[in-house]
C-alpha cells in the first residue's frame, strides 16, 4: 500500500465509528415515559368514546320516548275538530228534547256515549282535555279571547271557557280559548302558586 492510500482509508474508518452509537439501547426511562403518554392518550380516547356512546344512548331513548308520546300529535290535532263538533251538537240540543222520552232522547244519549268514549280513547293515548274554568290564566296553556269585568273573582282568573284545550304528554296540543276576569282583587301569591301547580 502506498502512503496516498492510507490517508484515504482513515476518513472512512472515522465515518464507520458512529454506527455502533445508533444501535445502542434506548434509555428505558424515555421508553416508559413514551408508553405512559400513549397509554394516557388511548385511555382518554376510550373514555371520550364511552361518554359519546352514553350520550347517544340517552338521546336515542329520549327520541324513542318522544316518538311514542308525540307521534300521534298531528292525527290527534285533526281529531279535536270531531270532538268539538260532538260537544257543540250536544250543547245545542234543546232542554225539552233531553227531558222527553222517545227516539230523540235516545239519539242524544247515544251521542253523549260517543263523546265520552272518544274522550276516553284520547286519554288512553296521552291526550287530556284542559278544563281551566276558575284557574289562573296561563298564556302557555290558554288563549285569551276577551276580558270579562268581574270584581267577585281575582283579576286574571279564567271566567269563561269558549273552546276546551287539549294537551299531549306535557305539551299543549291546542290552547283553551278563554275569557279572563278583570277588575277583581289580585290573586294572592299562594293562590298563584297553587293555580300554576294545578295547571
């Protein structure tokens, strides 16, 4: 070998020396720290996924319950006209026709039975009639059509029901159309609380 070849080999030997440093064993504390960090991230992802699944389950249960309760809302609202017409027909029967015996009384009795059965059927499906007579006016449940001067009852009391209201579940299907008393004393706070609790 010549002298010129030796210096050329020398730098190659220096380049090859760092290779064993790359194959050195990694710091075990760094590995454990990295694994702990990955475990924490994965645990966080699992907990978030579980929380999302629980929220989805609750939301789905609520939607199914609402669908059961309120699924007939549109149909029920259409049927209220039928209930109103039966009620109007009975309200317009003359008193002497109700008192007399014969086919007309039998017809009136039959229509009353139909009305009771219809209201009972609505009740089985979660639809209840609102009877606000004498209660405190509640704009969420009632629609005020007019005021009636009446100093004998507290102001803001439902004095007349023009058209019955209906509720399905805890929602108003149709507000009761009412006349509200005006001019009487204001309702006492205890009466207001009781009236709102009854509604």
